[in-house]
């Protein structure tokens, strides 16, 4: 794995998870899907689990960076991405409601 990939992957994965969960939320609201809440929670949990797995992978000897700077930067961005995942996906998975058509 290249250094640029190690640095870019945590926030890229967060962006993909954010887009997927909010896109699913839009589909649930637009289609009136009654069983959508469990799917939304499952998608948010999957995004969180992928972030944690990536962070653990970046800490490992196999996928970790040999350079100290790249290793510290990728791990810091991994922590930021985990916190961003919790901060942005927890509210939509737990408390979001669809607005009624105007």
C-alpha cells in the first residue's frame, strides 16, 4: 500500500459511508419504506466497523507505513475519520425523521 493511499483512505472511506447512509435515508424517505430504520442503523454500523477495521489495519505491521511521518499521519486521520463517522452518522441513524411532503 502506498503512502498516499494510507493517508487518503480513512477520510475517503468516511465520505463513502456518509454518502451511502444519507443516500439510503433519502431513498427511505422518498419511498415511504416502513422497515427502513433497521437498514439505516445497519448501514451506519457497517460504516463504523469498516473505519475501525481500517484503523486497526493501519496499525498493523503488514499494512502500516514504514515511515514514521506517514504512520502517524494515517493513524491520526484514522481517528479523525472514526470520530467523523460517529458524529455524522449517529444522529441520522438514531433520531432522523422524514419531513412530510409540503
